[in-house]
C-alpha cells in the first residue's frame, strides 16, 4: 500500500511537468505584448545618440532579436531576447543579451529588464546586468537619476 505522501509527490511532479510543457515561447510572449516593431523616443526624427531606434524582430528558428540604430556613422548594435514573461497585461520581464562585436566590452553582457507597456508606450522600469549592477531602478537611471526613456511605437 502506497502512502498518501507518495501520491502527493506523484501529483506534484505531474503538475511541474505539465507547467514546463505549457511554457510559452519567447516569440509568443513578445508578440502578445506587441513588442515586435520599431521603438524610439521620437519617431519623427532619425536615429541619433540621444534617439536610438530599437527594432524588435523575429529571428530564425523562433528566436527574438533586437537591433539598435544610434545614428549616422555608428554601426547598429544587435542583441538577443533570451527569455520573456508577461507579469501582468502591461509588465513584461525579459532577459536581453548583447551578441554583436560592435558592443565592444559589453558584448555578451546579459540584462534582466522589466518593461512597462502602459498607454501603448514602452518604458524600462528596471535593468540589472548579469553581474548584479543596477542600470535602471524604479524607472530612473542609477547613474544620474533621470527617468528612463519613454519609447513610442514607430510606423517603420
């Protein structure tokens, strides 16, 4: 005769297996959050060091990538979105990774980023590098206390 504890373990393992099987893909989360497309502080002006245009797009094999245009004469910066999770209808947690030699010393660096998608805009609420360095906290740049950029969706 099996104990009730044994049955509870079997049920718990079954639930864990079902949750893993039902995990939503990064592309599905990013699509549902309506992140795919071009984003900038100002869509009416071109890319510049103070107005990056960031494009989120579906890469090969269901991956999600981002490309940042920083202005004339500056190479674009590419990166990957390694994970994404909807925390609420307007909050998305992502793990982003720089994977372009143009990032220089920041190539390969990962960031855990919380995005607020309220009002059809995108704003970074927090960004913490893989080594624990906080870049943005409570919607403000740690380096100077300025608010993080509010990006709008651009037509192209």
